[in-house]
């Protein structure tokens, strides 16, 4: 009789301890079990409570369930197996996960439709009507603002120093002036960090780089997109900082053969009013221009690649491409014979006009790259 009374008393005490212990465990995960409560439960349950078994709150909950008590051998076996699996999982080292926000995966999904809301900026189309002062390479115009002499025959060659390989990544996209932005339609304005500039990467040229990366990856070309804003918060010295970035990536990924520095241009009148640049065949496509440097030994290889890409684009979109400009600079293009500075649209263009042309550029660029693969 005394033993029965003691067990009933223990049951009442265990009910109270259950509430207290579970609450304490919720507040302090991993806290040690109460020694007094554990002794009391051990006395009541006997061999149900091994010293290395599940936690005290679990045992307390089980003891309050008559249904579980009737099948205690099976319950104990199941809990023991679960504990062993948990310990094994903790002992297994965590496998690092690839950062897919940088290296673009191969995409098979359709491209999202663009709506082209009007941003209210007047437009114009840059079109060469007088070829005087330009060098023509298979229908592509080059404005030579450098001190180099252009060889049209050499530039028309379809053999390139940079070639696509099977090793990934193959293309690096970056933005020396990543904060360069566009003129958004009413209701879609961004927080400005300067004239047509923002650190919001959903509205500046970083977003254009995302689009190019998406298209190239759909062609099976592995792309690494550096989304760093090298010009924010300090504009001066951006090319030196982006050069450091390029060198870091080339050291880590020697498979990179092509480097795209994506910018946007700016066209304004004497009153500083912005103009958008659009093509004639597609008024929702911003015009594109390539700016190439000449003060390094491999400048002609880079220019040859740019001319080939411009030609590929002009086949379907004759006025999307503006003339290529060659200047006495390097724009970090000395780091790879597959380097290009690409200006997609102007500050007056809307973001969606730039995205439309980003797709057009990426299509042409991919076709040229795939042709280099042996």
C-alpha cells in the first residue's frame, strides 16, 4: 500500500516537473537535466531511463502517455535508433554549397517578357551616314581616337587569341562603374547616389550584367558575375579597384578567357537634358557601343573580337550597334585578349530598354564565342 501511494505521489510530482523542465528546456536549449527530477524519474521508470538516453523532457512526456507505456520496448528501440542517427549526422562534416549567386547556372527557362513603360525621355538614333573618318571592318565602323594604325584586313580575321574551352568558368562579367543607372518610368524610381547613379543593383548596370549572364548560361557558357560596385562610394580609382578584382578572379579561375566590363553611356544636350539612344528596327532596344583600349600589346586581338561581335549583332539588328571607339587607354583590357568594354544604352534609356539590348548583345556574343571553340 505504501509503495502504491509513493508511486501516485511520484506521478503527481512528475507531472509538475514535466511542465517546469520542458519550459526550461525551451528557454535554454542544451541545458543539463535536473538531477533531482532525473533521480525521481529513474526510480519510477527503472530501466526505461538509461544514463545516455534521450533528454529528460522526452522521458517525462512518454511517462505521461499510457499508450506509449504499453509499448515501451518498441518505443525505447525507436528512440535509441533516432539518437544514433542524430549523433551520426552531427559527426558528418558539412559539405560546402556552391554560391550560385556568382557563377550562373545553365538556364533552360524562357526569358521574362519586358513591358517597356515610357520613361518620358526623348530619343535619338546614332547612325553613320558618312563613313569619312571611320575605319570599316566588314560593315562595322571603328572610330580611331588612338595613335594606333588600324589594319582592316587583320581585324577582319576570324581567328581569335581567346577561345572558349570546356573548363568553367569561361566568362567574367564585372562593372567598373557598377552604380551607373538608367531613367526609370514614374513609380519605379530608385534611391539616387548621384546623377543617374544608384547602389540599387536591381536598377543599375549590375542588373544588365545579370541579364547577360543569364543568356550566356542558356547557351551553355559558364559565367562568373562579379557584382561588386567598384565606384561606390568612391568614383575615383574605380579602374584600379576593378583591376584588383580581375586579377583575383584570374588567379582563382585561370579558365576565364573572356572579360566583359558592362557600363552605360550618357548623352545630354547643352541644358543637361538626357536623351535615350534606341535602334530603328526595334524602338525598345537601346543602342550599344564598345569602347576599346589601345595602350597595351594585345589591343588588336581585343578589337578584332569586338568587331566580330558587332558584326554578329548587325546581322539581325543593323542599328543597335553604334561605332566602336578605340582610345589611348587600356580599360584593364590588357589582362585578357578576350576583353571588351560594353556600353549598353545611355542614362536616358529605361532599364527595360537596356535589358532588351543586353539580350541582343549576349546572343551575338555567344554566337561568336561558340564559333571559337575547337
